[in-house]
C-alpha cells in the first residue's frame, strides 16, 4: 500500500512541476491576468512545499 501512495505522490509532484514551468513560460502582462497568475503560482508553490522533507 505504501508504494502505491509514493507512486501517486511522485506523479502529483511531476504534474505540479510541469504546471509551474508552464506558468513561468506564460507570464501575463496585464494586471488582472497577473493577479490570477500569482494566485495560481502561489497555490502550486504551496503544494510543492509539502513534498520537501
């Protein structure tokens, strides 16, 4: 059972890294889009922080 959880965690971690990279490469320039971008990036970074141990 523990291996299955680890596999899911690894998959989620990779998804988060991919989303983070996409956001970094597609940074908006208008204020409203930038607010949404910042919120999304914050959520991704917050979740990625959970993987650091």
